[in-house]
C-alpha cells in the first residue's frame, strides 16, 4: 500500500508518522513545497520577538530524521502540480532542478492548509506574512535593517496579528495596527476585547479599527481614515483562505464555506483521496453545519484520524468547538464555542452571564482579575460558548468549559464540578463553579439580569438605575443618572426608591445579586445589571471607539 501525502507540516506529518506506527510495511511519500517540514509554526512570532532565541528549536524534524526514525520518504522543495484521480497519480515539480515526475498512489492525503489572504497588493514597501520559517527569517532581516526609529504596520487584528504586534514591540519597533472591523479579535464580543485593546495602547501601539489600506504609493501607505504612514515594513496578517486549487482542478467537491468537503472519515468526494488541515471544512459542534476552523490541534488530530482510516481502523472526526487562546503581553484572551454576535446573527435564543472573579484566592499574593462570559441556551441550559480575558488561570478555565461542552455538562452543572483547589491555584468556589451558580440562579428564576447593551433602552423606558456600591466607588465613576444606595444600607432606605422597574448594579455583579434578592423579596420589580459596572464600562467604551472610527 502506497500513500502519498501533499503537505509536510501539522496535518501531513501527523498522518505520516501515525500511519508508520500502524503499518510498518506501508510505503509513505511526503511532498512539501517549502524547504522545511514538521516545524512549530505557532511559535514563529515568538522567534521574531526573541522570546524563543534558538531558531532550530522550531524545526522539530528534518527529512533525514524522519527517514531514520519512521522510514518516510520526505521530499522538500517539491510542489504537487496536479492530481489524476482516475489514474491515481500526482504530477510533481522539483523546484530545484525544474524536473517534473509522475508519482502513483493507492491513497492520497491532501494537507496543503490555507494561504494568506492578502490585504496589501503590490507594494514598494517590504511586505511579509507570518506563516512560514521563510517569513520569520525575512522579518528578522527587516527588523535588523530598519532605521534608528523603526516602525511597522501590522494589518489584521486577529490572533496572528496580535502576536506579531507584541513581538515587534519586544524588538523595539513602533507599531501601527490596522483592523478592518470595528474592534480587534472578532471571535470575541466587544466588551471582552476592551482589556486587550487597553493593553496594546499601554505599550504605545497605535490601534486603528474600521481602517483599511487604500493605496501604497512609494514609501507611503494611505489609510482609509485619511492618515498617511511611512513604515519600514508591513506584516500582512489579514487572514487566510483555504488552499483548494489542487482539489478543485482534480474535480473534488468543495463545500459551502469554500473549503474542501470531507466526510467524518476525512474522505473527499473521491474515495481514495483524503484531506485534513486548515483547507478542509469541519463540522461546527453547535450548528452541525460546515465551518472553517483553522486550528493546529484539529489539523494534527485529523491527520492522525486519516492515518487510522487508511490503516483500516474505525475512527471518525468529532465536531469542532473552535477553542482558541492568545496572549498579548501579559493579557490572555480565550474562547470556545459561539460568541454572542454569532448567536444574534443566527437568531438563536441565548442567555448571557458575565463574572469578574480572581484567578486564585485573593488573600494569597498575586491574584489577578479575570473577565468571564458564558453563553447559555435558556431552554436546555446547554453551554453555547464562553470567553475569558485575564492573565494567569485563563487557560485552565477555558479548557474546563471546553471539556464540559464536549461532555454535555450544562451551565448549571458547572457549579457541581469538583476542581483542584489550593489558594495559589484557585478558590474554594472556583471561577468556573461561580459561573455555574449564576447560571443556576438564572435558570431557576432566583434572579433576573440585564445586559450592558440593554441598559440605555431600559432607562429610556423609565427604569431607575440603583448603584449599590459604596459612595467612594460611585464618586470614582458611575452610570449617568444612577441613584447611589450602598447594599449594606439598602434595607433601611427602601423608601427612597421610586415606583417602577429598577436596575441594580455593583462593580462586577455579586453585590448587585444580593441587592436584587433584597428588593425582589420586598416586592420591587428588579433586575441585576449582568457583570456590573466593569462590564458596562468595557462595552460602552469599545462601542464608542468603534463608532468614532467608523
């Protein structure tokens, strides 16, 4: 049995090495267009920033090491030009010699990934993406060649763009970040992005949202907001598109997202061609529909699965949750499942929960505040998604929620999870448990909540906002027209409250919940502002910046 694999990075090499472990007799040939295989592409930005000082540590394997350990025939610098599904052959160009050969296969795996979606056309300013070892080598030279006050323009405020910004700043580069959309990190919701934007601005990054490049004229970049920049170089991190040219020319079916369509066994519309990686459609765990999810973990997992299928083992892909995480300086942002924006666009009913717990017990030194958002199906209590922004502890909590979603644990069920506790790691009521308590209160009707973006409409309809924080907190910053009655004084000052509906709030929601319970039991029509003043402030500020930039 001869298997040919096109693409030698995450999905391709996972398939090749797994297949060898399962079948010592298989003939396995890997074609990779670039000069490197099996490299740690997620670590590339950190080599640019000097966080990873040794370039060789990113090169996990070489054709020689793969041949020695796995008896793989790995050919770098070889580009597969076309596929003949009927004859089960591929036509391959040796980029060094210019020779073309035809290679036969019994099974073919396409692992060609995705290609950069260029936002910058022809430019006289040096422009690179940040996807390959060759990219980081070129960027390293551009940084070294920049002048005494070096500057760069990063186009795209997604995960790769933010990693590029951070690492260029580490190298002493003055960075402008241009994002087409109204706010950064579009997989997250606006109020959750606010701490990330604040951290970037705190490191003197010039953040521009709702901005595109109109033209590049000589050494000048003309932005759609009217400004002109003269960066030493440009990093284009504006996104990726599935690499499907080979599949299309071979007559393989493409899906509605534009990616290669595969079944649960990673087989394409041709029974002898499988496909894995960023160029392939996944099944969304919430909708059951096709989706593009470009994650290294999925590429590796599906490469392994494809090898199992070829070896005759039963294996099927599981739907994708889209779990992701990024660090911007010391701020960490993570998500799983759908955002509120996605749910609204799909017209799907949902309940929102915001909390702001500490990363571990507050009496133990070093506790840091996290902002957590949970999205829940109000009919079934199922978890639809989550977002967390903070520093330490974010990764642990998003992974717990991802596992809960995979295991079918409900939002209220998070309260009953038994999680590891010591004061330097968490709290007796872990932040994940706290989300569960709030979810259970909402599910049972013990409390009602109002979202930050719903407050203005409630006030316009006549609701009274009652700030139950201390007088000092209220004086330091408050919601317009809010009446300040600290929660500890609330029972004695009920007579000061007007008739009609009331929205209570504190700093993060916990005292507001207590106040809401007091007022509810005294006959008031009351809701708690979910996530409190902190969530409201973050949401309003982000929306205001987006409107100003538009």
